[in-house]
């Protein structure tokens, strides 16, 4: 198949929906020769921040000279973004070739009565196979949903399990308390393999600590870590870190957003753990990697006059983090907010948090069958702002928002990643 045929094939699978469980993906990988066991893997889970953490870790490993793969989801603009080796996305030709291989095995599985693997299962199997064929040294694999029953959780002996910030999201799949969600995320912890945990709620720590104890997994965590922020601007952050494991002075963090300061603490802890596991990373390599990390769609600056920022804050915890960052970076600025969400998110809580920041709000609809109607979110937004408009079409909504943003103002775009991906295409394509 060619690239277009590969995309059409993926679209044809969407009817299968999401099915948590490992049986199908394990069967497919068995047929493929268990490619996931042919290189070292760092497995990353969490509600928010796992993408940024994965990006920083990948950048460090590349800086150290390791041939490093990165698998993330969802993508913003194209599927190729999910498969990256040493900073380079998979080509259209290779994407189509590997999708064709995966399709043949998936068809065999359906014929054998095992069942057709879901979209995410097939895309994940493809990542493991592609990275093995490319003979990577190490891969950073981001969990798709949850952890315990996520398709990525076929990794038998990760060199490190990393668990980022945990909060309520996808409660219909993962549970309605942080303890239940932590248990699902903690499903990536493996016997005798080390784990690092983001410094967070004591309830989360207790759940993860219990799992680590049961599985003889060394847990790297310090409730008494000290973070000293030396400088924090829209162009980056400088912070120093001290805990019972190490001290790092004046770390330059390229990814902006107040939440990236704690994400960086987790990355530094992960680098320390990797060193103890035999993956050598000196301090200069760690610093350089963090300073060069790139992660699109999260507090990403896409224009300067006016300042245009896109951020895929798609749940209440993400929105709270965004609000903190906006209060720090945009204090005294007029903010125009462009927002669109999915109907299965806690959008009323999200609106209550962020709408009061804005002078003007434009509501639009993400390109998804799960999108919340623009008029529905508009009615909620009007409780917190007097100037609220709705335009269903994303390009029209962005053009209207941009027109109503002065040179010294901030156009802040947030909500569903489906929206952020579409907006990034519009903005970076030069459309106004």
C-alpha cells in the first residue's frame, strides 16, 4: 500500500474503538518475533506531562550518542509524529510499508478467530517492529491510556518505568479516584525493574510504593526535594534542584510552562536512575539534552506580535497548570482565548478555571466525533466572561480570534489535542 492507502486503512479501523487488554497485541507481537525485546526501553505513564518528560529524556539520550527512538500518542498533525528516531520522523514510504506488514498479520489474526487488533494496537506493534528493524539502542515508549491494560504494556523488562503526574482523567476506563488511576498507571511497573515517580499526592505515592514493594522495583522518589527557580520567562526557565540523590545547579529548561519545572525534576531523577542501571549520562549531556528538548503543542509559541500560544490542556489538571503558567507569563496582558473540548471531558470545571482569565473568548469545535458543540461550551463560558463568540469551523474561529488580538495581547489556544493539532496546521501554514 502507499501512504494514502495506509491512512485510509487506519480510518477504516476506527469503528473498532478502544479496547483495553493485551491479548491481541501480544498475539501480534508473538507473530512478529517479539521485536519489543530487541532493545532497551524506558516506559512512561502519567495523566499529564508524560509527553514532555519523554521528549526531554529522548533529547538527553540522543545527546549521549545513543540511537534513540520515541513513540508517543496521539499525534498533532500526522501519524508520522508517533515514530521518531534521533529526532527524525518515519518517512511516508516506511510508514506505508510497515502498515502493510501489520495489516497482513492483523488479517491473519482475524481469520484465526483471535479478533482484529484495534488501531492503537496495530500502531503500537508497528512501532516496536520499526524500531527493532532500525536497530535502535533504546526507545522511550509513552503509554497511550492508563498503563496496566494499555497496548504498550507488553514490555517485559524495561530499563526504567517513569510515572509522571497523576490526576483524574479517562475515569470511565481507569476509575473515579486518584488511587484507582494510580493503580492502573502503576501497571507498567515490572519485577526487579526500577521506577521513578513524579513528586505528587501522598495517595498516589502510597499506591505506587505498594506496587514497587510487591514487585521488588526500586522506587526513586523524594518528598523533600528543593527546587530553586532562578529565572522564568516565555523563552525558558533556569532552575536548580537538590534532593537526596543529587544536586543540579542552573538547569536551562527549553520547554516553557510552570509545570515543566517539576517535569524536569522527574527527568533528572530518571537520568540518575538510568546511570545507576548502566546507561551512562554525564551532567553536561543531561544539561544539553534538556536545553534542546522540543515538544509541540504544549505551551508552544507560534507567533510573537501578537503572542500566539497553543497548549493541549485537555483535562482539569492540565487547565489548572496552564492557568498558573498564564498568570506568571501573561500578567497584565489582555488575553484572547480560543478553546474547544471533547464532550467526554470535565469541560465545566475546565471552563470555570480558565475562562475568567480572558477578556474575549472564542469557542470552536475539535475535529472529532466526540467534540462538544460550540454553542454548548459557549453557554458555560458566558457565566465567566461577557465577550464570548462561537464559530464551529476551526480556521474561521482562529481568523476571528487573531483579528481580535492586538499586537501587545496574547492569543491563547487550548483544549482538545484534536483542536491543537488542527490549529498548529493552520497557524504554521501561515493562514491568518
